[in-house]
């Protein structure tokens, strides 16, 4: 077997996909996708934290059938895995996000389309009309721009808005600076085409510069709720305090995410933050608001599934320069994640992904009640620096300046 067949036969696990992409992509493109902020400590810790997790298998439990289906915000999907929002798929192949959407549709998985897609939302919907799609949104200084995007995706049948809240400014990615990374002239951020292209400069990857609003705050959740009927999911939550604030402000879900370590270096690994946020008080006392906040874990690998009705979003950046392999590879990488969930669950004595996390009856317990999955403790994580602070007093946790 040769050519495409050899490539597909050699891609067995996610690390194979990553290595293949590194070999086939231009250096600047690969380093853009692989980059972390500053020293890349958080990026690397995301993976190391997963490797420290140990499973607790049970035996003689009849695992002849392993059910990976789940329901996310009222929609049933085949597996609690989705494709996280990532930018610029057309750097690898002209079909870009359209092929990504087709792959997600064929596997009945959730695809979160990025604002910074190199295919428009209209093109994505045309390519995969029956797909289960969410749209990732930023809040811009010009609120009308954000509002127009919201109305476009709502009219196109997107099922939810994913509001990214951890990018008041872009993190410093040294490889992008060294490579002077930007979109090539033939590519555009299609959702902004003809809107403010005059502001797209080389200092900001070829996307609109200085347009994101760093003053965004919790009050803007009310504004967003006022302009859409779509469920709102906040992406970028890392603490139980913010998880509790999210439900009090009426959102339908959170994505526990550190942006792949691409924003603030030195913050918590995603899985550690996930364990903390699961212990948040996620019951709203306001009867007009959701009674239960749905959580989503954004991770680079699937060594364990999220809890309850949670969804694991994986940034499947498996890009290369062959038209023949794009969609099959996207499908294959997603199937690889599904197979890990099935095999690890079955070998652990679990009949569905709910049991993998130690939860029975799909009840509402927190991970504190099921901590055997990750060991009795992930250690004391005190003394860490957190983002979202306005001065050094807040960084150190000091209030009152006394």
C-alpha cells in the first residue's frame, strides 16, 4: 500500500496525527498552531496534568455494549466529543472549515466554528447543512459588529453561542513574532470580508487589530442575552468563583479552558481547573435562570471524559497539504478519540461514559464525590497567579490595599 493508504495506516493515535501535521505543514503554520504563550509552561502542563490521572477499573460488569451517546443542550450526539473553535483552516487546504464541518456532520459530533474562520458561516452551513454547530464569538469595541454576527448565525441555524472571555488582549507567542506570522494575501477572515478589512494589519495575524473590547465584563452577558435567543456558553472559565458567576448571569454552559496555554502562561492546566470548577455551586436561585449549568471541558487529549452531561472539546488541528486526506483524516482523528473512550471505558468495567467518571444514575454530584478517578488529590495548587486583574494588588489577592 502506498500514498494515502500508507498515511492512513500509520495514523493510529492522536500523537501520530500531530507528528504527521508537523512534517507536512510549513514551519510558520505549524508553529502558529502549536504555539503557547511565553515559555509555553501552561501549554505543556495541559498534557502533563492528564498523564498524571489514573483510572480506577471495575471488573465483571458486562461491558458487551459500550454506549457513548450523550445529549448536549437538548441535542443527542454520538459521543461526548466535539471540535473546538480553531482559526484559519484554509492554511492547510482551500476547503478548510467546510471539510471540518462535513467530518463533524458525518460523525454526528458538535463543531464549534471560529469567528476567525477562513470560510464564512454561510459556506460552512452549505457544506454541512445537517451538522450540529455552535458559533464562537468575541465582543468587539463596535458592538454592532458582534450583533451582526450573532444575527447571522442565529438565522443560519447555529444552536448556541460560545463567548470567548479570556482574550482581552492577545497572548505573546514568541514563535509567531519570530516567524512574522500572518495570513497569506489569498486568505481572508471570511466572516469580516468587506466589513473592516482596512484594519487588518500584519501586527495581528492579518485579522482586525485593536477591535476586541478589553473592557468586557459580566454586565455584557446581559447585553448578549438581550440580542439573541440562542443558549450562551462562556469559554475560558478556570475558577469555581467564575463558574458560579456564570450561572448567576444566566448562561447555559461554561467551557473550562485556558486557551490551550496560548494566552496567559503559568495558569492552571485545564484538567486541574476543571476539577476545581466542578465543585462550584452551580444551582441558580433565580427561577427564571437555568437550574443547572452545563459544563464542558476543553482539552488536548481524551484520557477521561467530562462528567454528567459534559462534552469534551478537542482542538483537532490535524492539517496537511493533501485534498485526498483532509476529510478522512478529520474523521479518523475524531474516531480515534471515540475509540479511546470506548476501549478505556470497557476495560475499566464501565458500560457508558457516565460510569467512566464514576457517576451513577446521571446524578448531579461534583467531582469531589468521585475523586477516585483522578486520585485522592491533585496536590495543593495554591500560590498561582491568575489573570483578569486590573492591578498588582488583585494579582496577589490583596484587597483594600491595607
